[in-house]
C-alpha cells in the first residue's frame, strides 16, 4: 500500500525556508505545496519554486490538505505561528530556538497536546559529524568517563546577520548557535540533571545583542560543560576539547576527522618517572608523559546521517515511530536558556535542577 504523502507549508521563505524545501524534496514522502512570507520578494521566490505563495498565515492554514507547517521565521514569531498552526490541526516543525523562553514553550506544547498534533524543533546538529564522534567516544568509553567538555565555535566576520542583530527579533548568539551546542550537551547526558548554570553574554562588535557568550553547565554527575560562541576570533581553538579520566579528545572542526584522541596505558605515572622535559620550565606536574605510557587512538568513523531528522519526522507523523526531538527535550533546553539569561543578568551562578 502506498503511504500518504505529507503535504507541507513553509512559513518564512528565507535561508532556512529554502533549506527545508530542498530537504523535504530530497525525502520521499513529503511534498512542499505552499509558503507564506511577510516579504513580497520572498513570495515571488516561492512562486518561482512552484509553490502557492500565501501573503497571510490565515491563507496558508486554510489549505486543508497541508499536514505539516515548517516555521523558519525570525525567532520571536515561532511561538505565535506554532500555536496558530497547531490550532488549525497541523503538525509543526519549528526552527530553533523553539521559542523565546520556557514559558512560551510550555504554551506551545500544551497547544500541541490539546490538538493531538506533533510539535518538534529542528535540532539538526545532533547529526553533525563532529558531535557523533564525541557521542561515540563517550559511549565506547574510549577516553574513560568524560569529566569536562569544552564545546565552541567562533566566526571571523564579527557580524550577526540581519535580524540576528535585533533583540526584538530574538537575535544574538545564545538563541542562534547556543541552543544547538547546549542541546548537544544535554543529549550526551539525557538522564542527568543540570545542577548549576553560569552565563556571560557580551556585545563585542554588535551592539545590543550577545555576539559572544560563555555558558558553564554543571551536571549531577560532576561533569562540567563549557560552551562558548563568538562571532569574532581570528585564531582557531578546537571545536571540542574533552577531558576523560583515562584520556583526552580534541576535534579541530566540524569534519569530525581532524584532531586526535589519546588514552593512558595502565596507570598514570607519578613524579618518580619524570626524567625532565627540556622545553619546559621547572615543573614536574606539567612535564610531558613519555610516549610509551599512552596510546594514540583512531578517531571513530561515523556515517553521514543528515537526513535522519526528516526520516524520523515522517515516521512520527505517520505514527510509526517516536520523535527524536521530544517535548521534554524542548522544555529542558529552554529552561537552561532561561537560566543562562538569568545568570548573565545577575552575574551569578544559578542553582537549578533541569
Ligand atoms: P532569514 O532572514 O534568511 O529568513 C527569515 C524569513 O522569514 C525571511 O524570508 C523573512 O522575510 C521572513 N519573515 C520575517 N518576519 C516574518 C513574519 N513576521 N512573518 C512571516 N515571515 C517573516 O533567516 P534564517 O537564517 O532562514 O532563519 C530563520 C530561522 O531558522 C530562525 O529561527 C533561525 O534561528 C533558524 N536557523 C536554523 C538553522 C539550523 O541549522 N537549524 C540555521 C540557520 C537558521
């Protein structure tokens, strides 16, 4: 029996609206039929792409055979459009961040449950190659148990593009990259609680919004994750640096195959074994370990799973599988984001149980 085609309407036909059109076209089972955008030029683009161009949300939602609405507008509109779409009995895939805060996210989730429709968020960076390598190293305990995780990405251009420079639109890097990188950390520890949150938000080159931030999350297993994002750094630091209790992992970039991992052989050698390190000043603690005491590990090879999000969404809409990006994930992430903003405003560590 041929399965029902899931008809899709896109809200916000900009960069990500086009991205979703291409992905949905790639995935057998979806058919994008219409788009709504507040900018008439984007409606022309939609027409050129063979879609029905709607100049209001009402017009889009009136298309009865649309099953799924994909929201790809600036962030401040996500909650409003999600609620309108859910009340019109459509499933919703929303771009990240789900909403501007946890309170809004709760309202959307309640609306989804009331209408018995799916509400999920495009946390696509769960399938980034670098992240899947980190996951695999953790699962296979290649460097023992993780103790501290550094996760970061820095741009060089010193800009927050377009509406990202506007706080009213939900601009700033915490809402932009922050929600991806924090979601990744939460997914590494799905059953642990975040017990404290520290956030520092700076406007270095872009006034009014955060174009650099640091977030420190401490978990109830004593793991600490340090996440930072900036738009202006002209030197590179590794994308990931992970301390384990048996070794260390460094991933240089998003490819997931540049960097290295190493693990101690036997037990860590104490001072007695230190012969001295000619390039170092007077320290035994920081003296390098002789190479025979540790092994270099091959980085795990991970396969490209960039279509997995859409495959899962299709399955979930058809009632065949559970969603990957759940309501609990969405509320947990937005609670952490709230705590980061609070911490930054109060210049203090916020104790939580998230
Ligand atoms: P964009 O500026 O390229 O596109 C936004 C579109 O929304 C524009 O066409 C604009 O005209 C339209 N729009 C603005 N206000 C509107 C309104 N009130 N009603 C209807 N349409 C409106 O922005 P973008 O980079 O595509 O970002 C869109 C969303 O996608 C954001 O939420 C962003 O955080 C998210 N995003 C996600 C990823 C990812 O990897 N998941 C990557 C980039 C952006």
